[in-house]
């Protein structure tokens, strides 16, 4: 043991202690290890292990590997020498570069990122299926912040109609029209107002080459606390996508203040698919009569959390998700009559698209996607997506071939056999795209 200890003490001379490194000093670290090893377990000291450790440390101390594997190049990754790197990274040079290149960095971060308000979801997939072509007419039924519309205009020298029910989005559409003169026609209204808007713009049925739907909320709506869409930002429960354009439209706050328990239960259960809909509805009624009306987003979140005290929910990315997410979704859909508007929008697409015109839809939850899927598949009764899973309520209809053909008849031919979802890279870049579902179809009759 004594001979081994002497060998290590001689080796340590090659490893000087550098007090300036503190706990990161390798010399001090090795000394502590050697001291502990020879003090605690003298009887069972492994001579072979000591020899192997000694040989390894000797090679490192003598720069054995540096001499064996000599570097052929001595420049850094930048191509500069060490001294040049130190000079470039000095505070004086960095301050000079920052001052001289203010305009350059402003150009990079502002002009090359036109989607700062909202990142368009599945942008490349939408353009691939829509296939914008010169001199054709397209309709973006959900303009939002204009990400998809901008890409359509950049992809071809075409004309574009933009529709949105939100006055804020309408103002953005007018700015886009100024950027692309004589190519953009902004329209303000809901899907159900589209026929009169198109008539005023001189657009007839069967005259549009492609139609795009991007359902759901835009980021600029979610990020504005005054709109009442956001769970994380406190504000009054409004949730009107029209932003008060229609004074008679009910707000989410008014729904919670006037609906009875059974009505609230149906809203949360059907539109939000919330498993604790009954308990949440009951608690809201109790709070309404015993304490006060639910008026802000954080008050609603607190009420829902009180109904799920021990529940911990995760989203599709396995991140913590608020217990109130589905309740907020249900209220938003109800306040804006989204599913009926969506169904009517799909009917309008059938009438206003040309033969061989293209339809592209991006949905964010199963209720929207089911309506789109049934329209494309022909599972429609009286211009309404079949609300029941079975096509036929009466078994006698199965024997009537004409009736079967009528139910199965569809003006659409699906382009993508299966629904498309965002890539992993897009989800990492924009987590809000995680639940997007894209379908595309061609009008064949």
C-alpha cells in the first residue's frame, strides 16, 4: 500500500492546484480522491485497480493523447485564431457592431417574420393542396392574422377574397390589400353573411378556384386578455369573435349568468366533451346564487379547479393543461355558434367553387373535423352533417337502392385519403398546432 501511495503522490506533482478555479479545479479534485481512497479502505486496497488508475492519470498528465492524435488545423470554428476570437468578442467591438448594425437586425427580425401576431398552421401543406395558380380566384374563409393569405398571394399572381368576422382581422386584411394592390378584396362577416357579401363584390356561384378554412381561434385573439378567450390571462368573459360588432350577440359572461344547470351541462358535455360537466354546471349555479356571477376568466378557472381538486391533466405534448380548457372551448363554440356556421360554410363551398375547384380545411378538435369529414364523405342530410353515427335510422331503407345512393352521393373527392397532422418539427416550433387536422378535397360535380 505504501508503494502505491508514493506513486500517486509523485504523480500529483504534475497536477498543480489552481485556487482560481474553485470547485472546478482538477488538481484539488484528484488529491481529495486519493486521500479518501488510502485513508478509508487500507486493508482491501485493490492493487490492480490502483495500477490502472495510475496509468490512466499518467497518460493525461504527460499529454499522451494530445501527442498521439495531433491536430492538423489550429483555427476555431469561425476560421479565426484564438487571439482573433478574443479580439472580436471584446465588449468594445460588440458595442460597435451593435450600434452600426441596428438597421440590419431590425430588418432581420421584423421584415423576414411577417407572422409575428400569429403563426399559420401547416402552411406548406395548405399551399401544396390548394395549388395557387396565376389569374385564379381564391377565398380565405378565416383570414385571422393573414398568414395563409399572404403565402397564397406570394405563391402565384392570383386574386384573393378574405373573410373574417373579427373587425381586428378585417383591418389587417385591408393593410394586406394595400400591400398587394388590386389583388385582395377584404370582407367582414360570418359564413352565414357570405352570400350577400359576395353578391356585393360581384362574385357569382361556381366562380372560385379554391377555398381555405382554418377553424378555431387565432393567436391574436387568445393573447388579448380583454377578449376573454385566454385561460392564463385574466379578463372579462366575452369570447365573441365578432368583438362586439353585433350588439345583440350574447357573451360568455351572460351565458353563465342566465343559463340553467341543465343547459350549462349540455354546453360543457356536447361542445367541450367535458367528463365532469354535470358537477361544473352545478357548482356554477351554486356560486351564482350564493356568492356572485362568474365574470372573469380566472374566476371560471377557479370554479372548475374546485370541481377537480386532485386531477392533473396533460395535453397531447404531455405538458400540464388547465382543467378548464374544455369548458372554455365549449363556451367559445356556443357563444359564436361555431358548428352551425362551419356546417353552413361547407355548404357554401360546394356552391361557390368551380368544377375541379379545391377545398382545404384545418380543424382543431373532433367536433369540427367530424362535420368536415361527413360533408366530404356525403354523410349529409338536408345540407346538414349527419348528427348520428349511423347513416340509416330505419332498417327498411337499406333495401331502397335509390335512397342509399342519395345518402352516399357527394360532390367531393378527397385528395388525402387520411387526415394529415403537423410534423414534429412544426409542433416543437409552434405548440398550438399540436391538435391540427388537415383535409383536402376536389369538387367533382
